[in-house]
C-alpha cells in the first residue's frame, strides 16, 4: 500500500490556547512547552510550542508503517523542519507541502492551498490512502458537492481520511488510532 499523511502543526500538534480541561486527552506528564521563534516568509514569530510527547510518538509510529510518506502541510512552511521539527524531535526528514495557490480551474480560492494539495494527492493515483490531519481541515466532500463535482466524491470516500482535531487540545489517541486503522486495512 502507498499512502501519504499530511500533518498540520498549529492546533494539531502544537496546541493553540491550551484548554486545561481538554488537555486530559493525554497524561499531564506528557505535555511540554518550549519557546519557539520561527521565521516564516521573512518575519520572526515569537511564541511557545505546547505539545504532547505521546502525540509525537504516535506520529512517529504512523511514519514507520510500510509505504507511508509523512508530509507537513502547514503555514510554518520552511520553518517547519528548521525550527519546529528540532524542538519536538519529529519530522526533520518529512516533506513540507508548498503553499502555491491552486490553479483557478481547481475550484479553490488562492487561500485554500492546503485542501488543494490534499485533493491533488487523492486524484494523482500515486496513493492508495491519504490522511489529512488539520484542525482547520475542510470537508472536501461538501466542497466538491457545492462545486458540482459529485463524480469526484466517490474517489474521496475510498481514499481520504480527514481528521480535524479541536485546536485547544490537538490530536487525541482516538485520532491517531483512526489513522492507524485507515493505513493498515
């Protein structure tokens, strides 16, 4: 089996505005917070990265599955592998999806480069399975329906698993288990 897993950072691995009640998805001892200052498109963004080492381990495990390619799909862009990956010790070798605006014929607006990359992977035929983990993940099935592209929905159903975690707690054990199940039919 050939598969690609697209992973966002903010709200998926790195928690935005952590909600103490929701952080119970992982043991308290698994949470880490570290200052980060990524340079994205020439601007330095100072802040903190809060993440669970259990999420990192889960993603590492997924990345070891035969035929699985891991890819960051995030606005961190080139700072992903130079700033974020070393801090959490994950993905230094992963690909990073490009933020090139989608072709006008794709039906997506220029700001919708992430769903366009995911749909391209599904439609390329290069992958039997595609996983998209992003707290802002859109429902591609509905989007295609509203674009009168119903014929493409069947291909999504057979190929794509979308995981949209709550940005206040990020990926959960259930999310990682769902990805594992999808990738090991």
